[in-house]
C-alpha cells in the first residue's frame, strides 16, 4: 500500500493534466457545483466513494466551505486516482449538501463506471430546489437538478490522458507539476488532515479555496466582495438591499442598507432595512401621500390624498370626517355643538319631549329638575325635590328639618323628631339606624353580620361574598358569581387597553408591543364572550401641558374579537409628546366612563347599541387596562384627602376631575387595572397615586402591576390576564 498525498486538481474550474511518462492513467473526477448560497446556507459538502466489492475510498469526508487555508469553495472538483490503472471497478458515490438547517440537508447518489486509462467526470449539481424531498424523486438515470429531473452527467475526457512512467508516485509527480499554484502550505494542510481517512491505494486530490484579497475580504456565493459597500451582500452574504418590497434603489454604506428610494406610491415608514418600502402611501390613512402624514378620523386615503367618504365633511383640525346631518358636535355646520341630551336630526339640534328646555348647554325638564326648577338657574335646596316647577319636600322625606327635608321615621339624624340624632355605634361596619322613629344599630350598606358575633360588627361584604350574596346565608350555586349582591352566571367582559403615548412612554411602549399582543391580547381573546379594544391617551394640546398635536384621548378600535385589528392598533400607536411631569389620563378615563368628550379628544366610533365613550356592550363588565409610566393631572393627590394633583389651569372647557370620574366609574362598575411601564417598580412617581385611585374605587391596591421595564411587561401581562379571569368569575 502506498502513502496518500493531497494535491491540487482544480484551476479556475477546469482540469489541467500533462504527461510525463508512457502509460495512460485511470481517473474519476467528481465535479461539484451549487446554486445554494455558500457559507451562509450551504456550510459544507460530504463525499463518500466506495468501490463495489471493496473498501471505502472516501468515508463521508467533510469539506467545509470557506475562504482560507484548509477550506473548500464551489465550484470545485475532487479527483480519485487508483494506484492500479487497471482497477476499473464501479464506484458508488454519495455527495451530501450540509445546510445551516440540519433538517434540510440532502444527498445525491450515483454509481459510476470507470474506463481504463481514461478520465471519467461525474458532474454533481446541488440545486436549491432539491431541498424539497419530493423534487428528488426522479426516473432511473436522472437526478434532481436546477430545472427539474435531469440526466446524470458522467462523461469521459478523451483529450485528458495522463502518461505514466512506472505508476505510483511517478504519476502523481507529473500531475503535481501541472497543477501546483504556489499553495503547497495549503495542500499540506489537506494532506495532514486526510492522511488517516482514506485507503492508501487511491490518491485523492482536492484544491482548497483561494484567500480573498483585503479589498474584498468576504466570499459570497464563491465571489469575493466587500460587504460594507456591496448592495447585493450588505453586511453579510445574501442581504440584498434591492431585494426588498417596492424598493427602486438603495445604497450600502457601513454594512447597512441606506438611502432607500421607493417605487412610486410606496414609503419606507418604519425605517427598517428588512422589509423595504412596506407602506402604500397611496392608500394608507396613517401615511397618506408620504410617511407620517395621517388622515383625520374617518377619512380615507385615495391616490395619496386624504378625503372624506361620500356624504361626510371634514371638521376640526386635524380634520375629522363627520356627517353634519347627524353629528352632535357638528350639527348642520362644523363646530355647531348640540346641547347635552339633544339629538342632531337632519342638521338641526332638538331636545327630547321629556326635557325640552336648554339650560347651560343641557336639555332639561324645568318641571322636575332641581337645578332648574321652574326656570333655568332656579336651584332647589339639597334634599328638596322639584314638583310641577316648584321646590318642595318629596313624599319620601316630607318634613322640613332646618333647611333640609327629612323622614323622621327613618332618618338617623332626625329620628322621631327633627334634630334627634341616633348614637353612632363603634363596632366595625355598623351604622346607626332609625325604624318607625326609634334608633337602632344595623350594618352599613353592602355589609352583613353573618357570623353573629357583635364584637367584630358587620364583617361580611354581601356584595361579593359567594357564601353570603346579598344577604347572610344566601350562597351562590355552582357556576355563578356574586356581583353587586346578586348571584349571576358568568357575565361578558369588555376590556379596553388604554395606551399612554407620551414621549417618555413611547420607547417603553415600543419595547412592550410584542408582550402586549402575545401575553395580554391573545390569552384574553381565548376566553369566551370577552372583547378587547384599544385607545390612546397623552395630554391636552395646551402649553405647558402638551404639544399642539397632542390629545388627552384618541379612540382606536372598540372592544371586539378581531386579533389582527387589535394587534395593529397596539403596534401602530400614534407617538405624541406631552410637556410636563404629569399626564392627561384622567380625561381619558372620563371619556371611557361615558362622561362628555372634550373637544380636543377624538372619540371612538361605536357600533349600534353600544354605550358611548368606550363603546361597551350592553350588560358587559367593563375593564380598563392602563399602560403608563407616570402620574396624572387632576387625579387625586396622595398627600391630601381633598386636593387634586397638579390641577390644570387655563384649559377650556375645563378638563374632567377625579371625583367626577370616580363617580362615573363606580356607577358603571368599571374596573381599573394599571400596568406601570418604567423600570422603577414601586419607586415609580405614579405609584402613590395609583394606590389612592384604586382605594377610592374599592379595588385592591394589587390592581397596580408595577413591572420593571420591558422585561417585566410579560409578567405583568400574565398577572393582568389572571386578574381579569377572576373579575369574569372563572
């Protein structure tokens, strides 16, 4: 057995062989080509060659693709030269494409008959389409190629005959002299690696890849290039700046696709080099005619121009498309606001028959309204009723005690007679009572003494207790929950995700979008009869509170079940600014709770039958999930029981204040869950105010989820989902 040496057989993809002896040589050349990008997708080729009825010549030999000493690059050739030129036994050859995804690796198999004293060439093409196993099913004599099943190409080269002197090394020396290119160090590296891997009666010759020059140091698809400026391989092989959606032209600078120019009617509005010009500026209402040029609410974008649908008019700045025949804020003409309670019909405001008079911008009945009794501005004293346009004590409290009406049979402050007050009990949850003019002790509303222990007073909340729902001993049956003291089956739930889009929160919100979509919206929509909507909040467009384009509330989508619509509303939120430390979320909560919408806000468009403000479904439990990083103007001041935190000054109409919002949320049984987005956790400036707001609402303070930045948003979202499941009764 003779020793094995590896020597170059390739020169620019061709075999060059000369003669220096007297007897022709027998050779098998395996030529390998591919259209799969090398180095990034195609990592290596493995070759096995086994003589029939003999030992392996190459046993799954791996040739790593790359540039440099000891590496291989396609197109390339591997030469097998039997030491015995008369050995023409057929060879079974397997060539395997090793891909970056192991599951996509595939092989090509051949049986090659070798002609004596001739060069036989096996042409192997590793086609990308052959990654698909079904494409590799071909008739006998054919194999998967670039365009389909193609004939296996095995041919002889009659003009490439090697004269041999006395066989053995004399043959290889002649071959060496023809093919050496000054890369002996590289060849020797192959020799050292493969010497122990192949039988010693067969010579294997491989040419390693040349090293790319410094000016073009990267090899992409077998071609040396500079990925810092190559538009077809920008930053890495295969990243083509021009192969992006709707890209007309682009440059590569510093390994980054830059100066992207889009086809007409498209824009690169997210500044991402990955998805090209992703927006149709001809039709996008957020980028109409160019990136960052949104249309007004209700408007449509046609050929890059914003406009209102037929029958609607643009009112306000920015314009909002409305039907002036029916829009209460623009009745008949833009800016004509109907009185509260009035309806715009055919472009004219009209109060209903039950409250036909307009007083201070509201339709009222002066026969019954205590603030306008008999005439606008005629206010009755507290506890008095307005009867037939005159102030009088009602039948339920017929006695005048001082300046107020009282029922001396039931009023603990005037029990049996005016100014006869009952003693206030000291046990927890108890209150003085008056029955038939006699003082007694009872439970505060919503509480019950269900354990019979007078020492601990009225210890049970009969509004929510499953064992004492509405009254002591009234247990709710399986499958129901206690809501407001009534056993009910699981109720539908509407959730509005209210996103703080102020400048300080925009980076935090951007980082949290995926978590909000996958860990909040997706699991909520998996619950039966649960809808999710999205709205935005920032600040009033009045200095120093906010920028001219800011809004305290902007509706996006009413509660529904279309995941794509909801996720788009979250992912494409409109970044705003804000101008000082606190923000305008109290106004947004007021709008969602059904209070009059401020002129600087943009309302949600509600489906028929839904409650205005948050577009809530009738009978659905209302939940607001507020994602924010700050505290709120006109919210409660944690340092004072009666004061507001940083109240607004100089805004007209006057913004909503927390006591009014609190009353509206309590009246509608709305639940507030707060996701604090910054990394400060319990040290967040807003945390004390959140605690106060939740306490005022009668909710646990744990309904404020103080996450620690973007990483904590997923955990907070999971906790919010769990809380909503409890609210729903699961």
